C-alpha cells in the first residue's frame, strides 16, 4: 500500500517538521520503493522470525564433589589479601 504525500505531511506534523507539498511528495516517492521491497521480503518469510542468532541452549554440567583447591593457591592471584581472605575496596559507606 503506497504512502501518500498527505500521510507524509501528517507524519511531519507529528514530529514537528513543516514540510512543503513538494517535499512531502518527494519523500513519498523515495519511501514507496523501500516499503514495496520490505513487503516483498516479508511475503517470502514462511518460517517464524529468528529470535536468537544462535540456536544453542545452555548446557549445564552436573555438580560434582571434588577435592577443594588449597587456600594459598586460590589467593595466589588476588590483588590484595588480608588475614587469609580476599581484600576488596569498600563500596558502602557507614
């Protein structure tokens, strides 16, 4: 369904553009081929639109009880430690 210059002019008023009749007609002429192509593309869709780029699902592994890492090894890469714990900056004020 082609867009008319009156519809373009009304849209211009909604978004506070003061379009002349010539500008409205020009925009309608520019917009109609784009809308026609979009309609053609939508007609070809027989499948449900893609909602995610990847069709993969989260694969969760089962929890397994294992041997815990030694505390020294866990804290080895910490920026700061204090009394055998991670030391982080305070984010809440008293």
